[in-house]
C-alpha cells in the first residue's frame, strides 16, 4: 500500500477515507478511537496528494526522508497528543 500511495496509484485521500469507514464500522465494538479527527485527517491526506502531484519532491526522495508520507496511522494514547 505504501508504494502504491507513493506513486499515486491510490491517493492518500482514498486510503484515509477507507480507514475512516472501517474505524466507524468496528469502533462501536472495540472502542479503539475516542477522539475523532476524520475531517482533519482527510484534509491532511489531500495535502499529501497535492504535494505528490506537484512533483516538487520525487517519490524516491520521499522514501528516504519521509517513509510513511501519506500513510494513515492511529495511536492509542494514555496522555494528551495532537
């Protein structure tokens, strides 16, 4: 998935939207996500896609400097994070 996202075969926005839908479907059962920031995550994904489309930085450069660029993550926190 990482390589496909890097080379714009799948947009970050599409991947994040799929993650959000999955979280919404299973979260009532497992209560893993307590602070929803879906709107912000989608905006950040769009920004990642725009960066890739602008070609200001090559996919190879991104692999070296930001290996998880555009890949959604979630953190189960026990203290405040942003």
